[in-house]
């Protein structure tokens, strides 16, 4: 950590010098404006995946020709939460605790910097001091732009699957992502060591991506992302993969996403107090194949479809996803499992500082081969404290179970998920 902090400080001291070398000598030349952050502007930079960066938030070092930009940032989330769990059929003699995983938490304590160099190379590095192991490196990447339609990114960043994950971290409607994306799936007890989740999140890899206009003179845009990742998730930063014994291809995550935006570029936000005018819409499909995942035990295929819209004070989104899990030949298991989930959510700014939201989350967690599913309605209230970049969020989620054949199936299906979840979160970004 000491070496990381030293690197950050040295970079902060060197960048002004780099900027000065590329600055015109005209005495009255004024610095170029990097981002338009007027209340009606959609151009708040959210590409770093952590928080929306705007010129009125903290400070930005840049050359006057705009080719060199350096933006340090800080992102903190502190949370108080209460989780109440069902008895799951256990006798009270087992000293079952219904209240667990409760108290205070620090999900994120991120220190990072982002920017642009030579006018065509974007970069981002963020360290999450609240994490452990490889997750301390929250993300680190460089992005080279040949032109807007052809960009190349390498490093640790978000994989192109699901609107919920791809939304900028500090810009989500709810403090917690949909449970259907983040929880582990349930398999027969003899296979409990293999528990993939539908969401793929951060990973180390490379991708090509870009946006282009479908029709000249209109705002119709299409975007694409396609690439290769380790498929090991954010908890592994090393190269640990091999070749598939079954398919004889590298055992990596192959993933891609295609989007259509009829009203111009869709900001990576689910509601921002600075963006209460204008309209944006996105349709997307995505998919991926994780070869020899779960300790080389399974081949996992995923498909997803998404919709999102920002219309003045409104935010509306819906998404559905499916995952197929098949075992590698070496496991000598012929069983195959299909899981799917979906959510819909809506948010509305009742005033410039207060946003209310509803979400319905659905998941077939025990696979389509068994009856029963989980439904998880949730409500949220976000208060954007003006002038100090604080966001206060309070949410409640209930986990319901429906359609299970036996009580045992019902009890097993929500293992590890609280029946009642309530949290209050304070977020600061700079």
C-alpha cells in the first residue's frame, strides 16, 4: 500500500509539469473546459466506472490544449444495515440467530485517478482500501482511441454484461445491486462446491469497443463491446488459466454486448441530480461463455437483454438474463442446469434533491429443473445533499418464496439471503 500511495503522489506532482509543456504560451489563454456540467447536460464523464466526474467536483489538472488531463478522485460509502433471516426449519435448540450480518460496514473506500494523455489515450486506476486480497485493485486500465468507433481497452475493468453492473458505481438507484445478479446459485448438495453467479462484474482482460452513428444527421447511435477475460472474477489478478480439455480453446471468458441508443449517448447513471432535463434511451443484448470456470469444473453460458431510459426526472429500466451451466467431461456429470432472473426498477426525482425508487427482482435460483422461485421487491429514497457531494440512501428489500414443491426446497432456496434487509448508506465522492 505504501508503494501505491507513493506512486499516486508522484503522479500528481509530475502531471502539472507534463501539462505545462503542452500549454500554449499566450498569456490570456484560458484552460479548455473538459466537461459541460450544466443541469441539462448529459456529458458528465462516467467512463471510469466509479463515479461521475465533473469539473465542479474537486479539481482537474489539464493542459490548455486539452490533450493532457489528470483527475484524482475519492469515493467512500459507509453503511448501517440490518438483516433478518428465516429460521429455515431449524429447531430453536440449535441457537439459531435470526439477525446476522448486521451493524456497520464500509463497502468502498476508493482512492484513484483518471484522465487522458496525448489526446487519445484514457487511463484509470482505483484502489479500494476497504477490500482484501486482489480486490484491493478495484480496477486499472488504459483505453486507446483510434476513433470513436474503434477503441481498445486492456487491464482490469467491467465485463460487458448487464446494465446493472455497467452503471457507474456511485450512480446506481439502489445501494445494493439486484440479488438475482449477485447471489450464488443453488445446485444439488453433492455439487455445492460449484456455485456460479449470473453477474460477471470486474475481470482482467482486453476488449474492442466503440460507438457510431447509424444515420447521419440523427442521434441514433449503436455501441459494441467484445473481448476476452480470464473469467476468474475480480478476486484474481494473475494469469491462472489453461486450455479446455473438451473444446481445445483457451479457458477464458468470451463476452460481448451490442447496444442501440435512439436519443444519443446514454449516460452510465440511474439518476443524477445534475441531469434532470433531457432524454436518453438504451436497448442492449449481451452474452458470454466462461470456459472451464469454477475451478475448471463447468462451462457457463450467459445471455442478457436490457432496456434503460432517462426522461427528465424519470429513470426506468428492465433487464432479464439466463445462465446455462454444464460440467466438463472430467467431472463425469451429465446434469445441466439453467438459471434465469429479471428485474424492473423505476426512479423519480420528486424535487432536485430527492429521488424515490421501486424495484422488483425475480430469480429462479434453484434452476428450472425444480419448482419455486424468489421474488424480491425493494424501495429506496435517495437524498442528494447539495454543494457537498453527499448522497444519503435508505432502502428496504423483502425476499419472498413461491411455488416450491416441499418445505425443504423452500428453505434451501433462500439460503444465505435475508428475508428482510434494511440499510442506510452515506456516500461521498470528490
